[in-house]
């Protein structure tokens, strides 16, 4: 293990079919004025809204609402939410939904008590630390993917300036508790479900493909990826397979709750490109990642060839003898099998489908941060070549 690190994850997590029962007791630990934050209405259609209201009423809470949090939440919505939260004198935020709702709730939690500063500039442009006066967040997760339920990430989009940036807040901003019932994910539309699956895969790969030391984190990630690939194939055929959905949900949490990042320099370039595509097109997050991944990994493979060989053998069961024990061929076969799996589960494989074309490719390039902790720091020309190959 390289480097010096701290591992501290303060989120208390409840998992399983009965997980929601724990909300009752958890609510006792927080204030009376609850701001109930949710998205576009899926929780009303599934009946989850009513179940949660019953628990909040039973607990005697004053409930106000901040609804309509959109996928890829915007800064305008955050400004509106800050007003609502202030009017409601919210002392606790209950976020019910996917990554967008939880990310947004974290953004709110550190902005409600800001004095004269603009949250966009402070957190999402300058990446400053959160103020002390944070309104605590608890969450009920309805879709697996981002890992937001157990981390400090908060991604906000600003369409005026075509920027989608993520601030990773410290442990004070992690949800205080997270409730995960895999059954709640049964109703996630297939497109969103597979996008979530690839988001998980990408989180793992972007930590895995860095460094050349022998690192426990890599072995954990290999297990997570094997489980994810296996369960995703089952879940696309049978969305109500509890075993598969529960494994996907748990893998999502572990993919990005900071554990497997320990001792790793980490790449994250696919997320930088994906966020830029998201800023320009507002496309679904996981699909922005899947659309560029194969060209990206083909491009960086020569710079981390041994790791790509290991990935092929351990994660994709590539048999070296079938490829004359040739490292490059083995590594390439790994990416080929990954590409086959991506097509099998129905992922978007090119950026044109998401709305990137000749007219806005420069906007994507402009919005992409080029990071240098993976196997290869891209130049702008290389980025352009990858995007063109992704068309
Ligand atoms: O809004 P509603 O009506 O609830 O519908 C949502 C939304 O349309 C729907 N949905 C969620 N659960 C459902 C459901 N529909 C039926 N049944 C259910 N049980 O799914 C749609 C997508 O939801 P969203 O929350 O946007 O998806 P996801 O969880 O993928 O979150 C994406 C956001 O998270 C950010 C992304 O950039 C994006 O903005 N990320 C956050 C990260 C973090 N906190 O660490 C890291 C990630 O890399 C990612 O960047
Ligand atoms: Zn992601």
C-alpha cells in the first residue's frame, strides 16, 4: 500500500428488505423541522412517499417539501432549495431518491447557512471546504449507481456556463444514515438501471487503473467487478431478482465509499469526459461514461499494459494460453469481452447517440479537465481523437 491515508466513513447504513423500519429510530436523533427532498415523482408512483410520510407523521415532525430535483441537478434548483429550506427553518434534510437527489441534498446542507457567499463559486468552482454550520442529511436510496449514499460527492450542473462539476466534501457532509432496500430499485427504468451499473463499473475501473504496486484495494475491486458483471446480466433479464439487485446495490456503495481508493493515485479521466458531455448534453450520467470508455481504455492500454492484462485474466477470465501468452493480445481480449458485456446489457456505446456532434465537440473538450494520476495524461489532441472514435 502506497502513501499515507486516513479511512473514516461516518455513514450508518441499513440494508435489506426491512431497512426502512430504521427510519423511525433514526429520526429521533434529529430536529423537528424536516425538509423532505425528492425528485420528479417516482416515489409517489411507487408508494414510497406515503410510507415515509407515515413514519414522519408518527414521529411528530414538521415536514416541508423540496420536490422536483431533476437528474443532473442544476444550480438554479439549488438556489430555489436554499430559499425553501430557510423558510422552513429546516434542521434536518431527508433525501429520498437516486444520486441526483442525494447529491443535491448535500449541496443544500452546506449552503443553507452560508452568509454572503455564492455556493456555485465557493464549492463547485473554487472547491472550498464546507462551512461549519451544516444541516445534517439522511437518505433513502431508490437507485443503485453513484455511491452518493455513503460519500461526500455532490455534482451540480450549470447550463449557462456549460459546466458540470463535482465537489467531494469531507466526512461532515456524508449522509448521517443511509437506508438501502434493494426492492426499491425494481421500478428503476431499464435505461437508468444499466446506466447505474456502468457508473459503478466506471467508478471501480477509474480507481483500479492506476499505480503498479501490489495493493489490497485492487484485489477488492476485482471481486466487486466480478460480482457486478455477474449480477447485471441477471438483473437485465429479471429486474425483480432480489439476489442480483441486492448485490448491485451493495457493490455500488463499496465502489465509491472511499475504501477502495486507499493507497491508489486514481485515474478519473472518464468521469471528467463524462461530466463534460453531461454539461453540454444533459445526458444520463452512466451513459456519458459508457459512450467513451472503450476508445479511452484502448488508448491508455499501452501505458498500463500489465494492469490491463491482469484485468483481462482476473475480471474477464481470459485464458492466456489461447493468446500465446502474449500480454498485448490478452489485454485486448479483456477489453473486447468488456465491450461485449456492455452491448449485452444495453449500454450506449457512442457519443453521437447522446447528442455530441461536430457542432459541440469543442464545448466538450473545453469543459473536460485533463488529469494526470492515471497511466497517461491526455493531451487535448488525444482527447479529441478519443471523442471522434466515440462517435
Ligand atoms: O426523479 P425521479 O422521478 O425520482 O426519477 C428518477 C430519475 O428520473 C429515476 N428513479 C430513481 N429511482 C427510481 C426511479 N424511477 C423509478 N423507480 C425508482 N426506484 O431515475 C432517474 C435518474 O435518477 P438520478 O438520481 O439522476 O440517477 P443517479 O443515481 O445515476 O444519479 C446521477 C447523478 O449523480 C451524480 C451524476 O453526475 C448525476 O448528476 N454522481 C454523483 C456521484 C457521487 N455523489 O459520488 C458520483 C457519480 O460519479 C456521479 O457523478
Ligand atoms: Zn459516476
